[in-house]
């Protein structure tokens, strides 16, 4: 990860600003997704094809954030090929959680300034600020100096410059086209687009809120990041967050075989299928030393 100067000028404190577009977007996806889904199923029932599309989109887009935006683009915990990068950028854009470049820049800032005013999702401002308030009620100026490696990737930069087209295309137009083809456009709009986006957004937000508030700190007691099995379950394995903050370059977050970390399993299986290579693992001696010292 690039070394950055920690000055206030480079990372200004976010200004309070009501972000109406984001707020309306959030109200729509949560309202339509969470209220519309039971009403739709009660009224029309649901077909296997609708469930299938929802499941595929949910799994692929939520993993694109954890396997892609987080463990590949933000922390470079493994290397991969162009096809896999494209798929991660495609499904990542479909979550409407910003471009990989912006997401990673803010996430690296979060690791560098954890629990300080310059942490974009500073948990010391409370659960809701870290969960969603930081996006909906604050304007953050992003300093892209901390992502020089990503700026050299044409694919990452294409997704960044054409983010609106990528996200609307991957997250709305393609699923709606499939919905019309299946003969269930309303069901696809309510479930695969709105419900899925609401669930995936909250899953990612729990990493910044729940995983900094609930659980134990076996590796580093000086930071708010915590390990908790439920946090891991809600976030594709990111809930072993104390370990992650201590060893952010490790492709795993849950290091034990029984710990729920589907992101780690996808990267590991990807390495067996020649989609991922150079997986980084922290030596056991370092993990043990951190546990003993904490
Ligand atoms: Zn964190
Ligand atoms: Zn991280």
C-alpha cells in the first residue's frame, strides 16, 4: 500500500451536507425492496427463475465488494487475471457503492486513520454515522494519491470514469432485460434490483458499523475493529475485522477453517482455477505473537 502523508490538508474533515439524491435512492431501494417483496409474493407468487436471478445477483454483487473492492483493489491481498477483474468491477458497479477507485481510496484512508476524524466512517461518531450517515449526510473530498497502483489499471479507470454507465448497465438495465425476457419485469425490479441492492448495501455497511462495535479484539486492543461470528455471517466473512485491521494484507479474515469467510473460500477456489494467484498469508508466528501481545 502506498505511503501517504497524514496531514489535515490532504484529508480534510468531511463537511455536513444533506445528500438528497442518495437519500431518495436509499428510500426507494429499501421501501420497494423490503415492503414490495412480501406484497409482490403475496399477490403474484414467485417463480424459480426469479429466485434464481435474485440469488445469482445477490451472491455475485456482494462478493464483488468483499472479494473485489475490498480484498483485491483496496488491499491487493492476491493477484488475478483480466477476466476476473472485469467480473469484480462489473458486479461491484451493480451495487451502486461507488467506483472501485473511490471505494478503495476511502477504505485505505479508513485503515490509515482508523477511529480519528479523518477516518471516513469513524465509529467514534456512533453506529449510524459509520453505517450510513457518513454517505447520506456528509460530503467527503477524496484524495486519490493513495491509490497510484489502481490508477495505472485501464480497466479500473474505465469503471471510474464511466461509473454511471457501468452501474446502471450492470445493476439495472441487464437485470431488467432478463426480467422482460423471463416475463417478470416487476418481480425482477422489486427483488433483483431493489431488495438485492438494499441487502448488499447493508451487508457492506455492517463492516464499518457492527464490525467496529461488537465482538472481541484478540489481535489489537488499541483499535475499535472487532471479531464476531455474526458480523462475519452478515458480511461474507469481513466480520473478523480485528484480525483484518491488524493484518490487512492477508487474503483471509477468518483464519480458522470453521470461521465463516466465503470471500476467503472464493479467492482460494479461484486460485485452484487459475483465476487468482500470489495469495498473501500472514505467517502463523506473527499471528501468535500479536495474540500474545494483545
Ligand atoms: Zn474497519
Ligand atoms: Zn480493509
